[in-house]
C-alpha cells in the first residue's frame, strides 16, 4: 500500500486542532526533578526526572519526553494540612527521538507524597492514527477515571534524601515486638524488652536528631528469625492514602549506613485511632522498597507492635518521701480528662483515659521538698521529654487532698554540683504556680480517695427543696432503683413533697427523694414509711476556700460521674443553697446558686422541714477548719445502777494507784 504524504503545515494544524496536544514546551513540575529509585516486578529501576525528560536507567533504557501535562486540583493532606507544593499530575509523554510515524505515547499519573516520595502509574502504549485522536483529557485514564490508588502505583524513593523532621512519621520512646515473614512467618514473635525505638526530637535543634530515629532489634533465643541489630533510620516523610478501602498512614525511611539501595529504603504503614484494648500501636514494614506488599496492619513483611515506655533518665530514682497518709488510690477530675492517681511514699502515677482505648501514663518521682512543695521528675510513657515540676500538696483532710502543679522546667544538659538546688529554686518558686497573672480566681485541684472513706456530712437535718436544672437530664427525678427491701403497699397519700435529709441514723449519707409521701396517720407517724430514696450520696470531704464552702459526694449509681462537687451556703437558720457541678470538679466561678454557667447544671434551695417524730436535728458546718476532729465519746460499757459500794471501791482503787 502506498503511503500518502501530508504537508508539514497541515500536520501541525491537525495536531493542534484534532489531537489537542500542547505545542509549547511541557514543563515537568520541579518537585519531581531528581534521581529516584524504585523496584518494579523485582527489578531495580533508577529514574532521572528533569525539566521535560523522564529517563529510566533500566533494561532496556528509555527516555520519555513530556508532550502535555494536566495538574489535578489540590486536596488537603491529612499529614501536615494543606501544602501549596503538593501537585498530582497526569502527563502525556512520548519516547524521545522517535519519528511521528507510528509514534508511541504514554500516560503517566504521578502522585506527590513527600519531597522524598512520589508514586506513579504508566499506561500502555497509545498509537496515533486517524480514527483514534490522542488527547490528554480523553486518552489518559488518570483524568477520565481518576488517579491510581496505592494498590496499583509504583513507589519511587529519592536517592539523595531531602532532610525532613521525623515528627510526622514517629515520635516517642517505645518497646516493640516484631515478627518477620508476614502471614507465612514460621519464626514466631520476638518480644524482648531490649527491643526499643527512640525517636526524640529536640525543638529548634540544627543537628540530625530531629531527622532520624534509632531502632534496636534484640534477639530472642526461641525465635530463629530474630536478630541483634541497631539501625538508624532517616525519615523521608509520611502521607495518608486509602488502601483496600481503608485510610492508612504511610511513611518511608532510609537506612543511614546501608549501601545497597534494595535494602536501604523501607515503606511503613499504620492506622490512626487503632482502638487497641492494650493501648498499643501496630506498624508493618516492607522487606524491599515497595509499598504494595503492605495490605493491612496485620499483613506485612515485618509486623511491629509498639508499646509506650518511659524514657531513661538519671533523675528518676527518688530522693525524698511524700506524707505517709497520702498513699493510696485516688481520683482527680481535670478540665478535660479524668485520671486515676496512684501514690506511694516516693512516686505519683497518673493514668488518664483520653478515650475508650487510649491511655496516657505519667509518672512523678520525688526529688526535693520544702514545706508543702515537692519538686518531682516527670516522665510520660511514650514521650521523650523529662521535666521537673513542683507539687504544692496541702495536708490531707477527710478523703481529700488539695493540690496544684507548677509550670514544668525541661531537663537540660547542665549537670553541675548545685544543679538540683537551682532547679528547685526555678521550679518550686511561688511564681511558677502562676500561669497567667490576670487569673486571680484560681483554686486548688482535688484528689479524692477512691474508694472513699465516708465522713459526717456538713449539712444535716430534714429539708424540702426547690430545684433549678439547666436541662431536664440534670433534674432530680423519681427513679426505680430495682427491687425494694420491703413490699410497696398502696396508701392514700395526700401530701407529696420533695425531701433531702441526713439524720443521725447515718450521718455520712444524704438521701434525696423527689416525691416523698408526707401524709401521717392519727398518731403523727408517716404512712409512707416504705418509701425508698431516689439518690443516696455519701459525703467524702468538705472545706472552705475563698469564702466558699465545698462538698464532695460519691454515688456509685451516678451514670455521669460517681464523684460530684457541690458549693453550699447557709442563707438563714432554716434555708441552705447548694449548686452541683457536672463532675468532680467545681469551676472557679461557681457559687451556691449557680446552675447556668459552664460546668454546673443544678441548683437546690433547701428549707428546713423536720417533723415531730423525725429525730433528724439540723447541723451545718461551713468547713472553716476541715482538719478539726470531732469530739466523740465512746461508751464501751455501762452499769445498770450505781451503788455506794461501787463508789467506795473506785475511790480506794484510785488512792492505791496514787500511793504506788
């Protein structure tokens, strides 16, 4: 068949109008430029990306020339937010040097991940013919069908690594177990305490500490695939991508001493918010420089399970002791989270539940003390920081310890003879407890013994109450608490009132009944004697601070918070006002009549209403001196009658004792 020649000018017009190719120079984005390494079908491939060329040093070698480029709309990145230099592109390229006759075009989709990582996918050859016009927006599936996913993209690692901070990849101190071989592993899991990851960043440091982390593998005797090895990895960045319908966080690292590029680069994958019941973090790491072998956090070439541990420091052994009556298990309610606190003679441990599955463990070790101030070393499991903080611990009263914590002071490299003296003066200065000089309404935080020891309630007597809830859920209402101790009988109750009382029968408890039958019979006795209170509050402790009286109660049936903080005030001889917080912490501006400010929800006005046979006298203690012990006379035994002979014997015994 004879070949029909087309004039050169007609050819240019045909390409411009019908094929819609860019006749100007196609510039590859600068962030793609450089030397890259990838592993494709088990073959090592080195790629050089330049101004308008894409050259592969593989077998066979090829050099592609950019013909047209389409830049996809930018999307916000989960890792690090929006980055203006993040460009995902689809490029139409041709083999450099080929003639227009029977020319082969390729569509290359490029996903920019980090300055050191890009991923791409190349389509098969597209031939130019009259019946199949070539256009980047019609011929390239990256535009018509969307960009490739992690499942079918090839990962390229920059050979000359750009220095990046490791904070987006990994940060903290961990002990880890590892399993080599993926799902077909026959070696087993090596869980050795000496296997640790140390990824500690020093803010503002100009050294390489912020760009690398240390990984120590320890060998297990019963695991054949375990090794004794220490590797220093350089971070190449992290990114978020969807794989198999699940969003994972990927990261790339480079061995700083490995010369073989096949062994130098690794791909890692984890899942944010893993909701592990053991508060652990799972990672998987690739064997070779590819991310396609990582399918889930349970399926990878090397599976890692990270456990947060405390950093090592010489200032963790205790040098002083805490008051002995503070030892025990306590509870405290912070502004955001609640914590379980464990105290012995030398250490304080906070375990804070961030959510249902994530637990934050902080440990304090006593170093120096003066008066009520205790300087302590603070370390947190999974974090690198070692700080000195000062606790101002008030003496314990009832089941309550009031305290406050000063500003932390970071451990420095200075280690002179009077280092600890300087740290104490810096950390435990009274000024260190002032975070903001404009905040003058601060108050002590509270540690509550858990389970608490009951104390006599500061408010006693029988009262009717009015309530002002901020919403219906805060209102004190009748609730069925299960099977009653005695059968309920139907009585003709004509007077129903609200009742709150604390009587000598149980001085440590406040009983609240939203609907109490006050009707009495002809003898003046209540006919509603089978009524069961709706709420039984156990008094834990009370005190006065800043001319406000505080009370802590405990209710094991409270679905919101077992411990509640109250502010109470006596209005007159017969009236008392109380305000309940939403948890165990009273906000600083809470008053006895507060119910609408944030942190509160209910206010009660109590009016004395003792009846003839109630035997419930009124008592009120504002908490001026919570350390005062009540005067109690214990009667161990008594005689039925006093006779003269008993008096004479007693006098003789006393004289005999004085003589001898």
